[in-house]
C-alpha cells in the first residue's frame, strides 16, 4: 500500500485512471441529517459543561470567586466558542476537505498532493499529519474516562455516601462500553441523535432558569470582561486559560466527522441548538456561582433541585457514554485510514454494518484503549485530576490543523500569503495561547497523553520508514515484468488449467511469489493475473472506475485496483467486478491466490538504527496477514516464504 496522487498512474503499462468521490454520507432529509450529526459529532463538546467551569474555578488555579473573575471566565468561554469553533472550524477549516472528508489524516493527504514526493515539504507535512493523528489517540484515552467519571460524580451531590461508588460504577460502565463495541453502533445509533437533543434541551433549560434569576450575567458576552480579566490578573488568567480550553476539546470532531454528514447539517446543528444550549448552561452556571459561591464544588449538578439530581446523573451518564462511543469509533476510523495510508501494520477490521461503510470495529485498538482507559481512571481517580491531563493533546492537534490548513489555502486554493497571514495567523495566535497554557499541565498529568502519542509516533514512523526501505530494496533487486513475460513465454513451463492470481506490491516487477512458484513447481496456469491494490489520497473511488486492466499476453493480465483511504479492499468483490466489467472469469474453485510471506533479517544499515529495525521486524511479525486484510479466501491461498535482509 502506498500514498499516491490520484491524478495519474505510476505504471507505464496502465493508462491514467480517472478518480472521483463517491458519496458515503448518511442519507435522509436535512432535519434527519442534523439529528444524526447532533448524536455523533457533538457528544464530546456537548458534555464539557459537566467539568469545564468547575475546573476553571479549581482552587489550584489560584482564582478567587469574584464578580470580575466569573464575568471574565464566561467572556473567555464565549469568545473561545466564537473564534475556535464558529470561525476557525465551521467557517474555514471545514472547507479544507478531501472530497468531503475531514480529519487530520485527510487534511494531510490533501496537503501532500501539492508537494513533491520525498521533498522536505512533503516530509514536513507527513510529519505533522502523523503527529496530529497520534495526539488524537492521546486524547481518545482521556475523553471516555473524564466524561463518564464526571457524570457519575454527580451521585455525590445526591449524597456524600455515594462517593465510594463513583470509581467502581465508572469502571463498570466503561468496560461495558468496550465490550459492546463489537456489536457495532447501527442499532443504538438511531437513538443517539434524539438522546443528545434531549441533553442539549435540558442543559439549555437548566441554564435559562439560572439566568432568569440573574440576567445581568449576560453582560459577560462583551469581550471587555475577558480583556480586563486577562490584563488585571494575567498570571491567574493564563492558568485558567488551560481550563477554559476544555469547553472546545471536541471541536476536532466537527471536522473529523464531516464526511458522514456534510458541512450543512453540522453547521445547522451547531448554530441552532448546540452553541445556544452550551452558552445558556455555562452562563447559567456563572449566575449560580455569583448567587451561591458554595456551589463551586459541582455547579452543573447543583443547578437543579435535589430531587432532579439523580435523573440528571442518569441522563449525563447516557450522554457521556454516547460521547465516549463516538470518540472510540473515531479511533477505529483513524486506525483504518492509517493502515491504508501505510502508517500502521495491518489489523483485523470488522465491518459492523452492511449499509454504512464507516461503521467498523478494530478489536486490537478496542482492547488496547480499554486497558489504557481503565488504568487512567484508576490512576487519576477524579475528574478534577483528569482535567489536568486533558487539553494538551487537543491543543497541539488544533495547532497542527491550522498549519496544514494554511498549506492547503496557499497551494490548493491559491490564496495570497497576506490573506493567509491575516486569517490563519489569528487562529495560530489563539492556538499557541491555548497550547502554552496547557503546557503547565504536563507535570500534573498532561505527560500521559503526550507519552501515548510519542510511543505511537515512534511506531508509525518506524513502520512507514521500514516499508519504504523494503520497497526500495524490492525495486533495486526486482526483475522488470514487461521484459520477463515475453522471455518466459519463449520457453514456457508446463501450463496447467485454472487461474493463478499473484498479489504484488510493485506493479512493474515480477512478484517474488511467482519466481518461487516457477522455481519449485515449474508450472504456469493457463490464466495468470498480476494484481496490485493501491490506496490513493482520496477517501473513496467510484466502483466503475476502480479497476484498470492490461493484457500482457493471451491469458496474462496486469490488474490494478485502486481504493480510497476510507475503503477496505476485498479480493472476492474485486474478482466479481473483474468478470462483470472486463470479462475475465476467475471461477472460485479454479482460482489460486499466491502471496509471498516475507521473513525479515535485521542487518545494520545507515537509514535506520538496529533497535528500530528490530522494532519494525517485530511489528511485521505481529501484523495481520495480508490475505486476511484483503479478504482472500484461505482455502484458495498459497503462501510462499522468502527471507529478506532489511
């Protein structure tokens, strides 16, 4: 698999293939699409009122619960929503989509199109994209823990006696969530939207009730209060900025999930329901704090009468589970994209829906996340402690998104540098401000998601570089297929009935599996297919443009099948399409698939240190078999081993 530009074919044997985006958005009316978007996209940012404002007024920040402080913090929250979410993501970044798909890897692939392969610019873009993806995983282990834990902590408002139950209940819910993942979200997904709509209506109503008792709190919409707070108490304001950032930690989801719904439903959902509900709740919490400073211990749950606290805890728990599930599903999607783009070893990917291509389950990622999330909950124990670890990974990803968007604006949209400097420069200043404020959290727990991201970055870069080294070695030692076939047919081996399909990673060279087969078996099938499956830097490829065929000799074909980075190759479906579209019949019982199974030997080379070579070999040995990933029928598969010095 390789990342390539979809505008041309690298092979001199194949004509250029025309690519187009095939829509995979959810179907339905705009209202239905908005409902689905509310359930899937806004869970993380929508549950932040559970802990964000409480964290802002944590005594550890040194902030006093005064009129100026409350107004200043609320003003900062409002303008953070305006600048980071409404302007940066909704108005600008979501326009930088890769054929409708968003997310850091899709943005990286889009930016790479204008960069020369192997250039410093291409390597820098790739470095930033992979780093952003790794930071996303760092965030993915914090989001379920802090969301569910903060919801269950509402029980302590009902009665302090429940404090001993918070941790066990949180662990039971989280482990149950990961156990349920393999069932897929198709059945429960239809309930996500309505439940989250109820959630936003409820938290908006809670805020409106509190605001009605102190409407002067609405004056905090003025930016003057934020500026005054930051100038008057700059040191405290800087410390609080890291906590303020918690209100937008789910903003990346708006961009990452836009491929499922499109831009319009997300924009409508944000401006018509989500943003008003969040602002009402935050300002309602502020009004409550000014009226009763004792509620600072948990202002969200203390907004309602005590008899409503338990129902609110139940609703909050459901909302946080939905938010966590969306985050976990995002990790699956990110993993699938990374595999197809060549940054991760092959893993088992299970499609949990026959109708929606985006609904997948990756068992390995699921259980790794489960173990890490449980460790996080046991280590931090309280949402207040987790809040200290939350934000550093997201703020870093947001900064990277701004930089890559600037590349797209310049190279793809052809914007003037001065215009980019004004627009992106303003966003970068805000991003750097939040990033700097979150740096202070590193020693308090922020090191954990950074450690997770660092380990993943090492693994992904090692895998990518190792695959490139193997590719270079295969090319340097390869035999040109165009010259080999005529030479072979001049003195052909014994021909036998049936079809042999040789899966190859390099379309211009003879597959090692064929060389070994000729050497040991000395036979050639009547019909021979050399099959190369490539992944391009677009999300989807239309099915009728997927396959390109060249007949090299009667009964001998060179076939290239191309996929988007959000698709999963399937050899069975490909063989059926080959017969339907090109008349090449490969009967199941008469077709054998040949693949080389490489055995690597570590050898000292200047391009990679010995310990990283050993790491790469370990990853190769533990990767899923290519035949499983490409869904090759095991009954028709013949694997031939080959020893390769790295």
